[in-house]
């Protein structure tokens, strides 16, 4: 696939791979997180945090390469006891969530819907949009013993809603089903599905010609060409041969997509949520629905929202089955592009709407009173701390603060204030005792 | 000081010292963070995040015991390069902030007000309310070269506003000034202030009798009794002897307290913000204002909001002076008590206000449409995924969801829905096309 490259957000930070935002970027980050939270909560997902630190054995049980895991060590353990030696920073939010659910199952209400917007750590080589410390935004729904397929549709619709609300432009959530893919592989003559699934997962990166050759190498006599023709058909669900024996899996995929499209409010012809049989996902633990998402405007980001159904993720941790389905937005990577777009790129730097200027330092107590008064009226208000009035107003404007309240001795004596619109450059005199109401009206206008 | 002990929040978690909240507690945590953010932003503080990981040398330069720092290590470095060996998890938010300001000074608008609500890590022995991973909520204002004393008052008023808004009951913010304390120590005959300051900082823990003896051991012939009489006087500022030579520092402390009280809107007689000459703070880098805060209802927590003025924190990192003042709420410790209080202890578990019940699984597509409709009207709506209707409603009620929308075949045919108030037990039939409006009204009532 020929990926056009768009500019990537320049980041600061002191340690390679551990980026930091400048204040303007941070405002964009907070804005995005607020939007995602709002959508996740509108579906009834509850916020959760797990410890950043897990037992190393919990993490390594899930097949991650150990070189990608950051262990902890105490720098200088004088008492000889290094309580940190068997713990490490988590590399995703799914494995810790599964551990949490098994440990606290008696105190949770199932199905348990949780969201988690937090950083994870991986010791990978950093490059554009790929960091060693990055945010993921996960939703997962976990059932106690069983979980209806509607949960899969809901996760897709919820993530769709979040991406839509973020304003990322056109995007495609491509949905497949592992059982369907395994069935088609069996039909094509592959005795074992997993190795072929890993190859199909890489196909868009390495090209289909090479993938076809590698698939042919896996199973002599397999119907590789016929398989690929089905997987890549323009209307793949209709291209599935009647003798493939995948009717149940196909019905499941159709249900998930139809329900998800309905919950997302998609119109006919909108392909934002659609079936795509080449979607495989590398991870072993997926057992049904699998999803990947690419942006039309920034395909070079790869999948910015992925996940699927897992029946047995927590099985190694306890006796009971806790089937789940989850999707994760790769927030740091998404923001490496999104923070360069509007409105993120030009959000006001300050959360304050008003600055109380300091025209005369001897009136500081009066300014403090006025600022307290405005905050009491629900108006976020910054106090200028001193310096030349012109610089104060220039800095406030630079920070996106719209109005300045300017009070000199004359205004103090008259119990008034000059209210200046820093964007328009206009100003008016307003009585002090209704200043909050005056500014409230101006901010609404 | 005789500290009564109140019950401490029981926490879960897989690794000792790295606690996790149950969903109910997490809701309380989120509620508290939302309140603090709101107050911090109303003063114009901007959100900031720094990397969780810092160069080890940056951290150790600031005098923390190295055994309290968690370094990182790659578990299994196949390529021989362990890029993690000189980095460690931050132990506070102040040192990284100072590093960030120096590095990005050219791109910040000064005075730079930032807040940061994030975890830090310390390899301490865990006990009730003391964790190895815990949240701090910091505000700091940093000047470029100089910073007016009003910034100190503002930080105190802002933290006061946050604690007040959290509803922690009565509390006392005790304010002192390091220059004043050093001046009094000089007057009392101590050639060097810092060792005496450390003793005074510990006085409330070890008792004043023992402190007096230790102070006397520091400087032969020092006026220890006279000093302690001043420090502990009921009206300490009035008890300062005229010949102490601390007029400037005293004036500064008075200004900070008076301005802070005004900005906080305190009435005469309200001692929530008051001078206290025994407040010293252990850390070396404070140079002026110092603050500690204790709750009337939970003094055993110790200081839950502390900080002060530092003129030279960033001096070791660059050529320029960036004086600052900051306060930090020890959120994890505070919440170990606060989450047991109302309203935190009984917040609804789910952010959803409405559950669309699943009375008849064949109508699932209709339920999906109804849920989408309600969310479109701004109503957070959970879908029940199946199971017995009674269990669905019981679980929704357990999660604090107020209303259930119940649709069977009869309602579907009539394009209506049964709206049930799960708290009151009452129910009504409502037409489907105005269901959002109906529920909107019920939720407002």
C-alpha cells in the first residue's frame, strides 16, 4: 500500500521515546480526552485505572516479547530488600484489566463495561508517531461466563462515536471474524489457522504477491489463489463460497456489523463500518470479532483503533470464563496527526476567559477582590501579577484570554472597571457591582 | 500531637504499595479530580503532563534518597543496548516541572501557571494512606527572572478553593516564611538555619520538649526557650520581638496571608488560612512562603496540601533564574479518607442515566435504535445485553441508573415504551418519538 506521509507533530521531552507536549498541545490532548470520555460514558462505560506496575509474570504470560517490557529496579537498596525486582510497567491496558476482573470478580456487576485512558510503556525503538510511553483509550465489556454478541457491536459503535466526535474526518472501521477467517482457511486447505492468520495480518505491509507465496509455503496444495480472491473481493461476504462451512461465523459477522451500524446511526452507503475479510489482528487471544480502523486523511498512521472479541483472556488467571470484547484507540499516535488539525491546533492556551490587569500595584488587594468576585460568578479569571500593562494585555491575548478588566485609581474611586475585548480591541466602562453579569453576557455573545 | 485514628479506605491491587480502586472508588476519584481541575482552571492554571520517566541524574540532583527512586531496566535486551539504564520514575511533580520550564522556556508565556494531577512513585515501605504509587495535584506559578509575592497568595487561595470545593470540612492552611524563620533563628543565636529548620519541622511529631533539647545541642548559648515561646505563641506575629530584625520577612508573610484570605473570600475570624511560625517544611529548596494543611476531621493524615516558594529550584539546570511558588495536594492520601465520606462513598456506579432493557432478544435492533436515539438527545444510555428482565433491572439499580426503558412486542407495535423509575418503582408509558424529551424532563426533575 502506498502511504502518503503527512507532517508529524514535533514533540519536546528530555528522554528519547518519552515525549512531552507543549502547553498548547496539552490543551489539545485534554480536549480530545474530554471528548472520548464523554462518548464512552454516554454508552455506560465506567472509568477505571489499574496500577501502572504489574507482576512481571502476569505480563510475560501474554506472549509479549520480554525485551519490550520495562522492569523496575531500586537504585540503591540499603536494606538489602529490593521489593521491585519482580514488577514491571504494563505494556497495554487489556492484560491488567483481565487480571483486575478475575481478582475483583465478586465486587463487580456484570456485564462489566469499563474504559481506561492511560499510558503504557514499551521498549521499542522510537520513530515518528511511535513512542516508548504512549496513551491508549480502551473500552472493554466483560461477561460473567457468557457475553452476547451485541457487546461486540456496541464496542464498535462506541469507538465510532468517539472518533466521529473527535472530528478525524472520514475513516473506515473494518470488521472481520476470526472464526470466519479460520473456517475459510480450513476450506482452503490450511490445517492450522494461526500461522496463516499472522501472514494475512501482514499482507497490507508486505504486499499480496509475497503473502500468496508465503501462504503457499505453509500448506502444500492449499487453494491460495481462491482464498485471496474471496478475502479481497469488493463485496467479500457475498463472495464466500457456499461450501465453505462458515455459515454461523458469517451470520455472527453480519449481525455485529448490522447492529453496530444501527447503533452508530450510519446511513445506507456509508462505509465507515464495513466487513473486510483481510483484517486478522496479530494477537493470539482474539476468538471472534476483530477490528481495525484507518483514517482517510492519514493512512500512514496505520490502525488507530483496533481490538476484538476474546473468550479466554483471563482463563490462565482463574477457573471461570470471562469472555470480553474491547477496542483501543491509539491516542498518542492519533494525536501526532490530530493535534496539527483544527480546532486542536488553535485552542486557547489558557482556561481563563478574563484577566484582571494590574495597572497599579497599590490596588492589588482590590484586584484580588474583583478576581474572587468573578470566579464566584463562575467566570474563570486570571490575575495579572505585575509588569507593564501593555505586556500584560499582550500576554493575555497570546494565551487566548478574551477579556481584560482594567482598574486604575479613577475606576476604583468610581467603583467601575474598564472591560476590554482583547480580540476586537474595543472597550467599555462597567459598574463593579454587576461586573460578573456584564462579562457573563459578553462571553455568551 | 495526639492523633485520633479514623478508618482508612480498604484498597485492592495486585502488588503491595500499588493500590487500585474498585469501580465505586474510582468514580469518587474521578469526581474529586474533576472538582480540583475546575478550581485550578478557574484561576487560569493550564494542564500539563511531563513524562513519568526522567533521567536519573535529574532526580538525584534534588536530594532525594536514591533508595526511594525506581529505576527502569529492560528485561531481556537481545540487541545489547539497554536504553533504559539511566532513567527512573519521577518521585514528585516539581522537579520534572522545573526541568520542563528550563528546557522549553522560549515557548512558554510567563508567569507560567500550570497544574498537574498525576501519579509519582517512591520506594517507601507501604502503610495506611502511604503508597509506592500515588497521585499528587500540583499547582505552580513560575516567573521569568522575578515573581511577585501575589503569586504565593494566589497559590494558597487556589488550593483553599479546591479543598473547600471538595467538601473536606474544616481545615487549616498554616503559612510561614523561611526568611522569617531564618531571621528568628539568627536572632536566637543559631549561626546556621537549615539544621534547626529540620528539627522544627519534626517538632509536632517528636514533641517540643525533645525538640528544645535537640535545638540546644545545635548551638551553645542559643535562646531556645525564648525562640520556642515566639514560635508557639497564640498570636505569633505579634509575639515577634522588635529587635529580631525580620521586618521585611514579616511584612511579606502578612501580605501573603492578607491577599490569600481576600482571594479566598474568608471572613474575619475564619482561621482556615493563618500564620504559624512552626511550619518549616523539610525540603531544602524553599526560600520564602511555606504552607502545610491539616484537616480537622482527619489530622492523622498529616499535611494534605503543602508547598511554598522556591527562588532557585531550576538554577542547577540553566543560567536563568525561574523563581516559583507551588502547592501540592496529596490526593491519594486525602482520598484514603475522603472516599469514605459523602457524596464520594455513594456516587452512582454508572455514568448512564437510562438503561434500555432487553425484554425480547428478537427486538435487539429496535433497542439499538432506541439507545442511539437517546444518546443523540444527550442522555447517557446503557443497553442491557440479555438475561432475565428482573436481573437487568436489579443490576441497573445497583449501578445507580435511575430509569429503565422497557419495550416488548406490544410497545414495539404501538411505538411506545414503558419508562420505569427504578428508585421510586413507578412506571409510565411514553410515545417513542418524544422519549428523549420525556426522559430529559424526568432527569431534570
